[in-house]
């Protein structure tokens, strides 16, 4: 009997390793103690996830995975979204998003099933997640703001 029912996880792909490098580089300015980073194989969806769990409880957690050569799955806080296109440019965009999230430049609204977020403090923030009404952020109710990782 033993562990015969366990499925062996495949090795990390080159793309999974590149994704982890993007996460590590975005975390670097915040120091090693700011978060715990790990890989987890999700058998149900057949993907490796890079999980980032911040030390601060009021900072947003992050889960990212390479779905295929042209798609990334991203979960930040309660907001989930996918990024499509050439993986190299998607990884560049993801790096910008992660640097903003780790710096605490994220506001989130909606429930866990329909969350949406504004990421980045510049003149052109990223708007991701569930489609929401075009209401100015200052008029929205129940906006969650996440802290920086350091």
C-alpha cells in the first residue's frame, strides 16, 4: 500500500524557473525575511505554482503559474487574472506588477469570487480581475489596501 496513490510531480520547466527568477528579483529590494517563496505542484490543473507568502499579514499573497507558452495565471490577494501573449513580454509586465504589489501599491475591491484590483501608483495603474463598473476609486465602498512587504 504505502504511497502508491501519490502522483509524482514533474520537474520544473525552463519557464517555471524563469517565472521564479522574476518573483525573486521583484522581492530582492525587500530583503529575504519579507516573504516565504515556494513551488507547489497542482495536480488538478497540471501546473507548478510559485507561491509568495509575505511575513506581514496585511500584505497581499501572490500565486503565479505558467499555464503554457502564451499564458500566465496570477492570483494577488483575492484577485485572479490571466496574462496572454508572448511569455517574454508577459514576464516583463508581471515583473512591473509584482514590484508594485510588493511595494504596497495595490487596492482591491469586490468579494473573493469577483475581486478586482488597481495595481501601481503611477499615472497608468494596472486594472485586473473581474470586470467592474467604471466608478471612480474614491467613490467605491469596501476597498482593501494591502501593505508593502517591507
